C-alpha cells in the first residue's frame, strides 16, 4: 500500500519571503522522510491553490491525501476556510480520499523550535533568570486560539524566564512594543521577543517593528524551517494517517 500524499496548506502572502519559507520547510520534511510525496498549496495570494493541487493529484491517480494546515492554532482558517475548500474538492473528486490533519500547536516541538530561535539570537541558559520573554503571535479573535497562546506563555514561565508576556500583532492587545515596555517598567533587565509565527509577512513585520521601537534586547527569527518544525509536520501526518488506515480497515 502506498502512503497518502502529504499536502501542506499554508495561508499565503504577498510577501515573497512567506512562500520561500514555506517551501524551505516542506523541503526539510522531504529530506526527513525520503519517499514520502509532499505537496504545498496556499489558501490565497500564492500558487498553487489547494483545489489545483488536489485536481492534479487526482488526475495522476492518487487516492489518499492528508491535508495539513500550516497553522499554529485552531482559529478561523483551520475551522472554516480549509474545511470548506476540502469539502468542495471532495465533492468534485469523489475518488480522492482527503483527510484534514490537526493544526501544529500546541506542541513541545513548537516550544523547542522557539527555544532554538532564541538561542540562535543569543539567549543562553544562564540568561533566562534575568530575561523577560515576549511571546509575540499574529493574533486572533478566536477565544480558543487566544487561550492556547496564554497557556504557552504560562508554560514558558516555568522554564526559567523571569517573566513571560504574550503579545499580538492584530485583533487584540497588547502589541509587542507594549509588552516590552511593560516588562521594562517591572524592572526586567533584559527583554527578548520571540515571534510565534511560521513565516515572514505583514503581521510578523509588525512584531519586528514593535520589538525594535521598544528597544528589545533580543529579537528571534520566525520558526520557519527549524528541524523541530519538520518533525512536527511529520508527527501530525502520522497521527492522521493512522486514523485514515483504521477507518478504511473498519
């Protein structure tokens, strides 16, 4: 039996760095698991689109696809946009079995990728007791997504940081610059900003601008194609593939 194709679904952006980062991540996934067919599609702004890739896969004789949202939380795109696109594709391509995987977060692997980016930016283990961390996400109006970010911030607080504050680039407050200044006002010696985002784009640029405007001491890179991210994509794929296999054999 051939393994289902892994279809990674990213949001897309007018910023060319976004698609380049997504493709770098999917290339790392291919390198981690040779022989697995990995395709990339975008909801908007970039090509190829999700329907176009699924049509091509069906025309080439594929029969199973695991559609993996390249999203950190279960917000609007994961709950509404992607399921709608996949429903329409299933109706047009009845011989193609498409199963939607869960979003990436929360996961210890995401926290590990975040830690990697902070170490690369110059934060060592000995720095944590005097360093405050701003966990800067894109933001969402979805309560479930916001609760996840708050919980991650609480978890990180117990890993040695002297303080951890969530911040958001859109939808709600505080902004990154507000969180940095709040930590300064509390007497924190050193402040690091960790973008909890996968790829560059308009909202991540707001995080960067806020960190720079408030004078953060450390600004980590986006999660991007970190090794932990590739392993997490494969974990979500495997979880869904096992479910698919169980349902087909039932």
